[in-house]
C-alpha cells in the first residue's frame, strides 16, 4: 500500500461540517503522506473556505464560482494526482480505516472501483 489516494471534497456553505469532515480524513489509518486532500470551494458565501485555509494548511483548497457539486468534483479530479480517487461530500465522514481497506481491496483484486456501505 504505497499508492497516493486523492480525497476530493466539493464544498458549498459547509462551515458547520467541514472541520469534522476533514478531521475524519486526517484520522485515516492509511499513511497520511499518501493522502492528498483537495477541497473545492464552490462559491461559498459563508466562512467555509477561510476555515479550511486557516485550520488545514496541508489541504489543497481551490476556490471556484458556484457551478454545483458536479463541477466542483470535476475541478478537483482535474487537480488530483492520486492513483485512487475518493469522493467525499463536505458533510460526510470517513470511517477511520476506510482508505486502508479500500486500497487493499483494489490492490488485491485488480478492480477499478471499490465501495461499501
């Protein structure tokens, strides 16, 4: 397990949730140096982007005009360098070993997609 995973998070007015969401990514059992976090601020009008910039300086924050979640995901995907991509909504959390388990499943099976409940 030495593949870079890009976690792509589209965000619009998520100041209530984004800290907990990013904390769940940073708490992963997968090696932190192999996780690239990309947050695409989709034209938020609250303090979401400022919170990310101030509290999570290692996160790649892209600010865009509001175009919707799909446009934000596409913008994040264009920046991603990872072999594997993990899409995560700004109000969702990752279980602590999610990336480890999914990368193992992908590597063990040669599958192109892994998902779970």
